[in-house]
């Protein structure tokens, strides 16, 4: 899978507040904790991006369906509008 972020972008230190015991356990499992966190963060960002795209598509389909219904049957408000 191709990364959707610039792999050549410079790296910089950031401050995170993490559970100390969890960090100790993770360091026991990998020599590159930063790489693991970066990989997990990339997965999270891609998942959230896909979720937002899916939500936007759902909204577009819902709006189109409602507009089609409105064009065929008119607005529910028309029955009650005094105008």
C-alpha cells in the first residue's frame, strides 16, 4: 500500500503523555518505538480520512434521494404552509 503522506518529510520531536508501564512494555517489544508509533498514527489518519469520505458520500446520497423525492412528490411543508 502506498503511503498517503510525505515519507521524506523531516522528523521532529514531539511531546506525548503516555502511560509509563505501557511504554516500558512497548520498548521491550521493539527497538524503534518512534517507527511503530508513526506507523500506527499513519493507519489512524488513513482510517479517519476514509471514514470522513464515507460520511460525506452518505450525506450526498441522502440529499440526492431527498431532492428526488421532493421533485416527484413536493415538500411535506407545502401541505401545511399558509403561503
